[in-house]
């Protein structure tokens, strides 16, 4: 009985932590390529002023500048091969939520939804976050369900930490015209 249980656990652990198959690896590589592209083009990404303050010095109340947002979406379609229409839909939804928060809290000093680096998923600069997400010490899992997928990134464990303390992030993907494209930005995985 012990041998059967041991064999079962070995097969399960190998399945859970096996290397990625070629399709899964292409999803992981798409995200890595996006991060590199973003690092090289960060100024352009941040150059789109999709929100603006109505106050004297750009202060609150804030509002989304939809014409500028449409310019940003057109640029994504033309210049960023790692994202697709699902990504643009997610960005548009993000802007709509932020716009509604701007209206609900007109005196808020910080432009909610834009108080962090949306593309790299944190407060840190991309030069710090890219090595974090691409570390060979990370664990990567890709869950594919039809034309949707999730890249899950398990960050490097601190010394002495147990596997249950690993912090996970997730990047949604969608298959568009036969290619996997990011469908949203990296965010912490809610567990």
C-alpha cells in the first residue's frame, strides 16, 4: 500500500512541477518578451496621458481622457505584438472603473487605478520587476482552457520559507488568430 501511495504521489508531483510543454512555454515567452519590450518602451507607454486632473495644476478631480485612451489602444494594436483585443478590452474596463472612481471621489489626491505601474504589476520600476518575474528560480504554471489561459508565476522563496509561502502572480492570456496574446497585466494571484 505504501508503495502504491508513494508512486501516486510521485506521479502527481511530477505532473504538477513538470516542465512546460511547447504551447505553455510559448505563453511564458510571450510574457517575458512583453516585459523586455515594455522596459525598452516604458517612456512611450507612460507618455499616453489617459487621465487628467481638472484642477489648476492637473490636480483633482481627475477624469479619463477618452480620445487619448483611443490613441493608446491604436498604438497597442499597431506596435505591441504581445497583446491583443482581449488586452485592450481589459484596459478599457480598467479605465472605465477608474473614471467612475474619479467621479465618486472627486477630492481624492491620488488617481486611483494609476497609482502603480499597471504593466509591470507593482510600485517598483521595470528594471527591478522584470528580473523578479523572469528568475530561473521561479516556478511557472500555465493553465489552458480552450482559447483562454493563465500564466502563473511563483516567486522565489526567501531562505527558510516553505512552499506554502511562495507568492504567486497571474497573467491572463487569450488565443487570437491562432496566437497566444496577453489579455491583461500581471497581478497578484488571489488564493
